[in-house]
């Protein structure tokens, strides 16, 4: 499976096998974040103890947005951590 980054974001396009897709993790984002436009745009299985790295992105206008990336032992936990960070107000 291939994951392509959202336009305006940087980073390599990882080729991943055996990892949940962003689409499957989108269902774990709470209604508040989904209504606010947040989406899972990256899932990377890491080789260290962090396990998975999940990125949420919110496009604010064309080619601009906000991203939150968090790591955890499981993809679901990393998504939960990223959701918790995304819920914080933008300062």
C-alpha cells in the first residue's frame, strides 16, 4: 500500500505493508475532529520502540494547513494521541 502526503506537506512517501490505512484509522477520529476537517494522512510503522507514527492533517486553505504527528506502540494509540493534540486550541 502506498500513502501519499497531503499537498503542502513535506516528507517521503512511505511504502508500507501490513499497516492500517489512513482510511481505516479515520473512523477512530472523534466527531469533533472530523467535523473540523481533520483526516489521517499518514501511518508509518517504525523500526524502533515507538511502533507507529500517525499524522493528522487539517487543511485551512489551499496549500496551507496544520499537522499533528504522534508515535505509540499501536496505530490506534498513536491516533488517539494525535487526536488529543489536535483538540488543543491553535495558539
